[in-house]
C-alpha cells in the first residue's frame, strides 16, 4: 500500500505513556531530499512513497506523560501549507486538534522540548499575537542550538530555521539550554545527537526495563538504517550526521528499546532488529 502520514497513536514505556500528535505532513521529492539516492533505489522501496511517488514525511509532536508531568516534544509545522520549490510541500494545522482529541489543554503542558529548531519542529511555538502557545511550559533546546539560529545570516539557512519574527521573539526570554545527559523530567534524558543541526538532541525515555529513543531528525527515513550514507539536504554537517546515525542505530539495537521518529510514515514507533529480513520493523 502507498505510504500515509502517521495517525494519533500511543505506546506505554513502563509507567510512562507516549503519544504521537499529528500536525500534518510533507510530500517530498525523494531524490531531492536525499541527493545521493537515485530513482532506482526508491523504485525498490516504494513502501515509503505515496500513490504519486512522493516521499511521505509525517509531521507532528509527542506528548509524554510521566507521573504528574506533561512534556511535549517538538511543535510541528503550524497552521500553514508552504511549497518549497524543487523539494515539495509541507503542511500543518492539526496539532491543537490532536492535543484536544487526547484530552490535554495547552495550559496543562509543563515542558516543551525541541529536538532542534527547524521550522517543521517549532510551528506552534506562538500564536498570531506572539504569545506562547504553551504559556506555563519551560521551553528547552540542546546546548548551542538557540545560539546557532540566532546568529544565522545565510538566507537559505534562515529560511528553514525558527522564523525571526513569528518564533524567535517569543522564545527570546524563555528558551533554556539542556546539555547531554541532562534529566528533562522523571524518566526522560536528553542526549546530544548533533549533525543535522549543531545543538540537535534526542530523548531517551525509560521506565523499569522498558526504554524508548525519540530520534528527532537524527534519522529521517527508515531506509537510512540500511543505507547509512544517505544524508538529507537539510543536514548542517553531513559527516557528523552520519556518525550520529551510526550511534542511533547502535542504541536501537539494545533489547527492549523502541525507536520513535515523528517523520516516519504509517507508524512512528518501531524497532531495529538486524538479521530479520529488514533492519526497521514498525509497530502497529
């Protein structure tokens, strides 16, 4: 079947509940996003493409409920549809409905964690008037991430980062840096996974013997587990990003570890199971 954007879905990590909240999707030219690939590769992996042959990238956020805490990871694309010439179309708008459908109000969220600050991860940071969407939440990003984007001047880079007017002013006095190994909330630990952006972080969620890894954009498509040389055009440091992918794959080979990626189509949850037909196995 053609690939579809992931729908609202949850998984239990011991006593912690983790829910994917859809916002929208990207329909992208696969060889444009992965320049080292060719049409033959995608012809052999049409499970990642929609009926029109476009690469499907889910876009959304994650809600982590740990004890009394409610943590949201990444904030989607926002209520917009934007074409990127030569790449594809990104659209959002569902995140607040997804959150309401799950029975959580923005005021209930105490922490927002950005894996990084690309525009499809910060879209619901603030409303039209500039007020934070999650007013009671601490807003966290990896060490160096905010400084990198605040200093960015190259127009092509600025175009894919946090908007200088719609996002950055709202975060200016609220964003906090979180370092490698820092505890974000009970059972949630940040790990530095740079390369895609300099301050990119992933999150380890653990409870009892259960463990999950929210990858952020350290990996964009399950095919990268098998084709380790595939880099996306948005990687700031492609060589470092490749080394990070190797680390992520090794992390996911640990028993009882679930992989979680908000850009994967169909299901955002899965496992890396080498030697069982293919590396990435989705979870229903």
